[in-house]
C-alpha cells in the first residue's frame, strides 16, 4: 500500500475525473516495492516478460533523483498504486516521460487513469520547460511495439510516433573471452583510474566529447553538459567504471582518442528484491566520423563481448535505431546480435506558459 505522505510537485488538475475514493500523491522510497510490482505487471502484459527491479524504480523516486524528476502516483480507494507517471528532465528541451497503468484495471478505468496521467505530464512539461527558460518543451515517451493500448492513449493525447528501436541481444560463449586481433593502429583501453580508484576526469571528458560529436546529427540528439551526462549514467544500478572503454589510433606520434563504449551490467530481479547480474549492455558506442572505416566500432564491441565472457555473463544487449541511415544494424547482425523485441518513441511538443 502506498504511503500518502506528500502531494506531487506538479499538481494533478484533473483529479476530479478519478473514481470516488482515489487519491493522488508523490511516491516515497518506502513505496519502491509496490511501484516495482506495478511496473513488472505492465511489462509482462505489454511485452511478455518483466525485467525492472526495485533498484531501477528507486532511481526514479529517491530523494537524490528529485532534483530533475517529478512523480505522481494514482491510488485506488484501498491505497493500491494503479497508475504512475515519472517526468525526467534529461537535457535541455527533452523531458523523458514514463507512464504505467495497471493492466488489471478494466478498459474504461484504465483509459481514465491514463488520461489523467498524460494531462499531468503536460503540466510537468510546462514546469520543466520554464526551469530551462524554453518556449517549447518536448515530451519524449515510449511504448512497446505490441502495446496497442498505450499507443492509443498516446495518440489521443496528441503524441506522434517518431521512431522504432530494435532491442538486440547476443549470447556470450566461453570462447568469446579471446578478443579478436585489432586492426593495425587501433588500441582499446579502459578509462584510466586514479590512486583512489575513481576514473580520471580527463578521460571521462574525452568520452563525453566523443559521444557529443558522434551523435550530433542523430535522431533527437540534445546536447548534454558533462555534469548531466555523468550524473545520469552513474544513477544506473548497473553502472560500473570498469565498463567504460576508449578507442585510440596509435599509428602517429601521439595516441588519438576516436571512439568510446560505455557499458553497464544488466540483471535479474529476485522475489526478495535482490538483483543478480546476468549480462552486459552497450549504453553508448560512438566513433568520430574521421575514424570510421578502421574497425573501431567492431573492436569496441568485441571488447565488451570478451569482458562479459570473462565474467561468466550470458549475453550482451544494445539498442539500435531501426530507421537509422548509418546501417549500424548490419554490423550488429554480423557479430551475432538478434532483435529480442521492439520499442517505439513518441513525442509531443508542449508550449511553455510565459512566466510573469
């Protein structure tokens, strides 16, 4: 049962449309288990299996995350969470929205719950955009490709489906622990570590700069400051510094950083709230345009595969833009990745009210 401790930081102006006895609140850390159960029910219904853990949910509702996130939970008369929306100010101009509605609700009540949450999201977008001094705020949300219910709600709320994403997975075998020979002049290394075990800031800034440059013309790219980038990736429950690699060209007098792969661990949630690593995930891979065609991306991918094999993990996952003009999926397919499921990006641009 949700603890009705606080009101959401963004008001729900349409709460009168909720059934009698329903309540609106902001979630607290003590509500993590119940919200995780809600998300997992949604995932099982919409995709066929659940993957979210309590650690994933806690990132979104913890005290630490409240500096750039807004949350609202709708509870039935018995205090059970039936709907949850999370608005994340990820980068200037881009607010990432998650909307979850309990699949156990009947269609009419589920529709009403989604409508209230999506109207709340419009209010949240106005607040986020005002904080960034914008005139228009993009809401970026998603749906599983087979979830026609979520897609219907988004269409009704004025969202447009913009992109499809292939969520790909590659099995890892024991023999993958041997990294294939690199192309001449290419070197892959982990980001350097200082004496206290923390990564070298100069290396981290190089990673950030390469990714900003490599993705500048990609779909829905929004510039992120170094601090925003670092804070966001460190929040990931699967974050590990030993999954950050740099690729350098070493065929000249000075090594030239030209590519990077930022990885993380993925895992399985246990019934007791535990989390066990089961694989690695390619959060980002980017290569400067000037170095493409030299096998840099393939070398980085081979490195994370070998690392996963050495750790005894079972798979390496990644996401690829199904409509990308770069043809990156060809490389992934050639290296053994296959599409596991498909997701969609839906966008809506919201005018930001003028501030007095």
